[in-house]
C-alpha cells in the first residue's frame, strides 16, 4: 500500500553500479568499458541519467582498478550530473554500502536513490520517470518484466516445483528507495552473520519486511550485458533500435547552425535539398554538390576531395558533412548488367567510404559530424534488392565502426534510416504511388538536422510516418519488396 506519510523528495541520486570485472565473459577489461555503437557501455548508461530531468546527481561505483578510466569517460563526455566516481567493494552489498556512506550528508527521509547496473545501457526514460513517481508514495520500488518462459525449481538437477508463471517476474534495475529505507535495511542486514544478497530489494524484503516493495513495468530492451552473447545482442539492438533525437525549436536550429559550414552531397533534390534548405534558413553556409548541378561524382575520390576543399577554403571550417546520394536498381542479380553492379557498389558504398576519409580531417578540427543514409532493407536481404540491401547494410556497419574509430577524435557519425520516402529516386524506380503512403522528404530532413545538432554517434535513427506500434497507414502492396527504398 502507498505510504501517505512520506515527505516530498527534495533530491534524486542515481547510483550507477560499475564494479564488475568481466571475468564471467572471459575479458581482461570490465564489460562496462567495452564499446558498443561508438561509446563504452558505461558512457551509454551515464548519458541516460544525464538526460533524465528528474535525476539531480549521479555517482559511479567503479571497479577499483579502473576508477581513472571512468573519470576520463565522464570528463571527456562532459557529464555534469556525475559528482563522483568512487571505488566499489568486493561484493554487490559492499558496493551499495559504500554508496550509502557517500550519501550520508543528505536528508535520508527526503532523498530518493536509484541503484542501476552500469551494464544495462538501454534503460528508457520512461522507466526512470516511473520509478521516481512511485517513490512519491512508496519507500521501495523494483523494476520487473513478466517471464515468458516457465520457471522451474530444481535440486540436484531434479525438478522440485514449477511455480505459477503468471505470478513470476524477471527483475531488472533501477531499484529505487527512499534513502532512509535502504539505509535502515542495511543496518539490520550487517548484524546478520549470514547476510548475503544479490540485489538491494531482497535486502529490504528480508530485513525490513514491513516495507512493501512496489513494482513498475520494465522493458525487454533493458537487458543486462552479462554473457558473451549479450554483447552481440546489445550491439544489434543499438544497431536496429531507434535512437531518441532531441526535439529542437526554431531558435535551437538558428543557435546551432548559424555560422556553421555544411556540405551536402546529393543536395540538388529530395532529402538532400530539404536538409540544405533548412540549414540555410537558419544561418548555415551550405555547399550543395551533385552530379546534375555541379558535376560532382561522389564515387570519384578526387571530386569529393575537391568539393570539401572548396567549402573549407571559402569559410575556413566544415562542421557537417551529409551524403544522401544513392542509386536504386531493382532486378535479379544474374540479370543485372556488370556496369550497373559497378555503379551501385561505387555510389552506395564506396562513395560513403571516400567521403568519410576525405571529411575526417575537417570534422576533427570542428568536432563535427558525418551523416549517412541507409534503408530499412538493410536488415534483411530481399529478392531483386541484393545490391541495394547489401550496400545499405555495409553503410550501417561502416557507421558503427567509424564511430568507434573516431570517438577519441571527437568526430561523430550517424546513419538515418527512413521508411519509404517520396523522393525522385523512388519515383524513378516505382513510378507514382498513392498519396499519403510515403514519408515526406521534409520530415526526414528535419530529423536529419536534429541528429546533426545532437551529441549522438554510432546510431541508426529510424524515421517513420507514425508510431510503429500503431495501425498501418496506406496500402501494403509489395511492401516486403518496396519498403526498403528511400
């Protein structure tokens, strides 16, 4: 039952538990320092709390041998909410107690504390908000999801019980408490010579049984990177998932673009033209290059280098480089002309490679960003799309690899994944299609500029007409074949 006597909380502190060693997955480096999508797992997690409006402070409890590494991550990422990086203990319980000691100066009854595993880097803002809201009326809060598997109880490999699955949940983090509640439970726990617990809610359950533990809904994506396969799954989730882009105002656009230099390859029409128009409207110097308008062939490294040199010579800087150029040819591979195969590979894949190589020195000077484009067809090869799908998949992997390579240089790279979009390239391939069945190129352009102004790197950002969970809009004729084309 809710505790109506709870005073209003005046501060919420997130404790990020990063004391793991990585031994369980055979690593010499703690798994929280592994890189996924261009950032360490720890940095991904810390950014989540940095962006949480209802979290006031973050403390990192780090493996003692890697405190300086965590401090360097915090410093470089500019994570202002992280107040301290402290060495963790030899167990989960010891680490929690050290965190509680660090909070001794705060009023226990009116302080919220959230304990979160550093190796859960896909925590949503919704879960954080639900936890803090629940602490308005409850002293202890857990996060859990239903179990889709039947859970069995065994003794020496023999089943002794099969609990009712409808009552079972899989626990996640954060686990949230009023500071007074978790401190009191630990005081009692340390008096028990047999005290041992794998999480903090079980400490409250065992040593403060009169305190109800409220449960809020977790999410499958809020997974814990524990086993080797988890690293692969997390990496793919980052690759396939939609990154939340900030919502910028017109004023933000002007503030972020005024005086900046942007180079747009494929800037004569469609998405590229929309990006260029929007950036120019808000004060950026935009250089548009295309085969039709400037005779710039993005598949030619010399043309790319000349375009970037021209923009840099004119303004003394390059802040954003965008490549929307691409070709789409729908046909069976065995019936495709060799010259068309060559063109598809050169324009759709080698061009981003050449642009990345040539743009890097300029972007390193400004801490800028390269923005590339993929297609929903990159997730699975489709009949008659073999070249297009495979080159778009390669672009996604190029994005993530370069995000990792360039992270130390402060250069960001992201990839936009629009659903079926109304562009001249698509019209050429498919002809006129029903009104309202396609995403507008202007919407893609606005999302693209949002990403360019953000601190995201290594992400694939989906752009859709609607919430994917909502009802379908428009005809679905040949959707499997046609949904991939921008």
